[in-house]
């Protein structure tokens, strides 16, 4: 446990809790706006924004691209937009890999749902795959974006389309029912998340689909035949019990899976790129990406 991770967790506890109730979710969502790529990242990359299937897509191409492509799906419980912390993760990965990163800005609930997101993300994936030499395409996502990333590759598998080389999941939201009995033991330790607000967000995102359907809670689906999964989870995160359950189910389905837990890590701790735990996780991701020729 590093001092910097401990201090970051304490700082998070001092912030208002967005997921305490449905009302706190609504109030917080009304105030939040999408963050543009910071100047430091614009100096590192050419930033291009276009529209695909009616939704924005941001592509960041470094000055000396490596030929590897990464599709990154941001978190935010499906109701909050891309934030500064997401750019920190993306920037760290570009600096370590030289990959071109494509960020699909899927529509947010309550105005949009998973039924719209899956075909949109697939359209983006197809476009990325067409320009990727040797199929060097990777997919990553944090929190809700991790859940969507997993549902996306399941959707591609079911339709007979190619899988990415690897899937990187940072504290993915794989079970939107929040029914795992192990969650209760972590409620006091988690400095960010609360069950009532998360379930409210999940219902908005599902828009009529059962919360335990694979599109909404991909842990409910069949895991065989997916890309290898690298999962990074904090030990003080409500989503840890479901991450462990996912890893066990994946292994039982003969899906290559690695689960790395940072004991003092909070939700999406990899965004705290100044901590040794986050750097270690990002280095691990970069090692996998850079090893593909």
C-alpha cells in the first residue's frame, strides 16, 4: 500500500457522493459536462473528432504512431460524460505504447441506452479494424465503459466478427443488478460508490431490458470465445466481488483471464497515475500491447 494511494483515497472521501441516492445522481449529472482533451495531450497527439452513426468519436494519433489501435470506452455509470480522469488514463497509455486511441462517445442515459450503444461501438470498431495493420486492435474500458466493452466483444463474437487482441478492463461494471452478497462487506471501505444510485443508473441504461441480461450485465452471458481479458481492480471498490466472480467464470469457460487487485485501490484506481499501483497496472497493459508485432 503506497502513501500516495492512501492519500488519494482520503481525498475522494471528502468529495460529495454522487451515487448515494437517485436524487444525488440526477443533481450531479445536471452539473457535469464533457471534458475536452487537455493541452498536454493535444501537444502529444493529433486530435480528430467526427460523427459515426450520429454520435461523436474522438481519435488521438501520436506524432510517431506504433501502428497499434486501442478503442477506449469511458466510465461514468452510463449517465456521466467523459471526465478529466479518463484523459489521464488515455494519455498514460499513449505515452507507453504509441497507440492510436479511439474514444467513442456513446449516448448517455436517460436519453440513450445500451440498445443504441452496441451497434454504435461496433461501427467504430469496424472502422478502426480497417486501418489497423495485421489486426492490431485492442479494447479497453473503465467502470461502466468496461461493462460496455465486455458486452461489445460478446456481441461481436455472437455475430461471427473478429475479436480484439486483448481486452483491458479497469474496475468494470459487469453486474448491474448489484446483488452480489459480497458487496455489503465493502460498502464502508469504498470512498466513491453506493448501491442505490448505481442501480438507478443501471435501470435508466437498460431501458426495459432485464438488469441481468448480458447486454446490461455481461457477466450473465457466455464467456467462451472472447479475447483474453486483463482485469485491474481496487480492493476498496464495491465492484471487486463481481470482478472476482467474473474471473472465476471466465477461467471455467477456458477464457484467458488475469485479475490484478491493488489492495488499497479505490474504484478505477488506475486514473491516479501518480501512484505506483496505477503505474504498475498501466505498465502491464502497455507490455501486452507492445508485445504484439
